[in-house]
């Protein structure tokens, strides 16, 4: 599975999206690379 986050306006969105995805993956037992 590939997920792409695109941030064009606010520099805080990309780190927030990455943190949320990482937490969701951890809860589901999905390995992140």
C-alpha cells in the first residue's frame, strides 16, 4: 500500500499527517518504512 500526503500551504500539515499515519499504523500492527 502506498499513501501520499501533499502539503502545499502549511508546513505543519506534513509532520502532523506523518505522525497521525504512524500512530494509526502502530495501532493496526502495520510496519512503516
